[in-house]
């Protein structure tokens, strides 16, 4: 379960998430963790506990991209590919049930982070929102727990998708990072993107996303 709360507070959170499920059409509670980057709010985790031997084919691909970068250090396609491949390695070291990364998984995420910052430093005109969605998870409480970086990645996703779900995620990440104004703006946008019939649920969800006790659930899990 996403929450381990008791009494009235638990009931309030359950109601909030019931409304959120209606709002964005996904089941946040008991929905499990998927392996894609575009299927659902928490469907951005890899699964399994693959060992280093299973990473050999991926490492070979990374070396191929690095050779391309030696020829052209600004090759954004190669830079993006390295982020994607390194995240695949890290995701294999996460718990498929909880989404939490192991100690080795977090070491792998550090390599992902380095690759991501290198990619962003190349100033892509339109940053890859799929990679950004993975980085929200990488920087979330279940990963490296770096809220400011998570908020930056979540903003890329929100700007690309421009829907309530993405802005709700940005609200949670910004709140965790202490970026109050950004959280307020993202929360209002999430409400604005909701249909008229879903405004009430949207407001409840935004309130939970901005709460210190539950913001992590909206920013990649906790």
C-alpha cells in the first residue's frame, strides 16, 4: 500500500486518492509498479534485480554511444541514449513491488544523473520528456532523493504533456523541494486542466500533493 496511516487521516488520504484516480484515470493505490515511462503516474519504474552479467549487452550499447561522442561531443541523440541505457541498468536493481532502489541501484542512479546533466548541458531545444519522466523517479524519495532535480525533470514532463497528471506530479516535486511558488502555480494548472466535473477531486489532490506528509507520493513514490 502507498500509505501506512491510521484513523481519520488515513480516511482523508484514501478519499483524496480515490478522487485522484477519477481525475487522471489511473489507480494510484494498489496499482503496482510498471516498466514504461508513459503509461501511468507510477508506471516509470523498471523491475527485477538483474545482476551485472545481464548488463553486458547494455554496457556494450553505452560504449557504442560513447564512441559517437568522441567524434561529436554534442551528439544529443547519443547523450540521450546513454541516459536511457544507464537508467535501464539502475531500474533492474529496484524492487518491482515497492519501486525502491537497492544500494547498488542508487550507485547506478548516480551514473544516470551524471549522464542526464550532461544531456541537459547540451541545451536540447526540446528535452526528451520520456527521459525526464525516468529522472523524476531517479531523483524521487525511492531513488536519490534530490527534490530540486526531481522538480526540474517534472517540469519538463509537465511542459510536454500539459495535463493534470503531469502538473500534479510537478506540484508534489516542487513542494518537496521547498519551491512554494512553483508548487502553487503547478497545482493551480492541474486544477485548470481538470474537467468541470473533476474540479473538486483535483483540488483535493493538489492539497495532498502540497502537504509535507504526502508530497512524496506524487513525486515518484515514497
